[in-house]
C-alpha cells in the first residue's frame, strides 16, 4: 500500500492566505524550492482542490 503525503503552505500563524485573500507569501526561495522538488519527485499522483487545480492548470499546455 502506498503512502499518503499531505502538504500545505501556511504562514507561521497557520493562515493559508493573507488579509486580501492572496497566498503570494508562499513563493519559495531557491533553497525551499529545491527541498520541495526533491521531497516530491517520487510522487506519482497529486490531488488538488478546485482552486489549486485552476491555479496549476496553466502548466497543462
């Protein structure tokens, strides 16, 4: 049986968006980007919610 790994970007106080409804604060620097890519390179399937899927769908083409 495979593992289920759950990951979510949040601020230190636990919020997933700022006061204006944006989550731009999650833009990673190079070190964080490399860590996340390395951690997720073995993942075979990603399951996104509707809003994240819509955000990520730009890379489908």
